[in-house]
């Protein structure tokens, strides 16, 4: 069982707007690096994590500082997970009966919370 801590952030209106803007810029950075990598993948090219990270970093470094690099690295982590799942599927080794679960639920998965 995982433990979750919930924290309520109390900020004034000005800080709220700055945080909201930061969230929007971060999402744009994620979407852009993801799009660049997806284009490489769809063209059948090797996904170049270093090149795409640098490209997005230089575009967002003034807005996000080092966080632009962290966004790109977190995105790379997601892509590597995706590639490992593709490999596992080819080998017939998806974890926990995932093949059957995904086929019978149309790709949707529900957790039993009881």
C-alpha cells in the first residue's frame, strides 16, 4: 500500500497566477519535447534523447531555468519505459497478465479498491 501526503498550498492571488503560468509553460515544454521525440519515432528513426533535450532546453531555459532540463529528462524516462514495454510485448513478457487484461477491457484498466 502506498502512502500519499496531501498538502494544501496557501498563496495570494499574485503567486497563484505565477504558479499557474509556470505550470502552463512546463506543460508546453513537456508537450514540445514529447512531440519532437514522437516525430522521430514515427519516422522510424532512433529517438535522440540528447538532441531533443538540448533543443527544448535552449528554448525554455529563460522561462524554466534548470527545470526545462528536468522536464526533458522525465519525458525521456517515460519514453524509455514505453520502449521497454514494446520489447516485453514482442517477447510475450508483459507483466501481470497485461496482455489479457488489456484485450478484454479495450485498453482500460480498473483497480479493485475494496
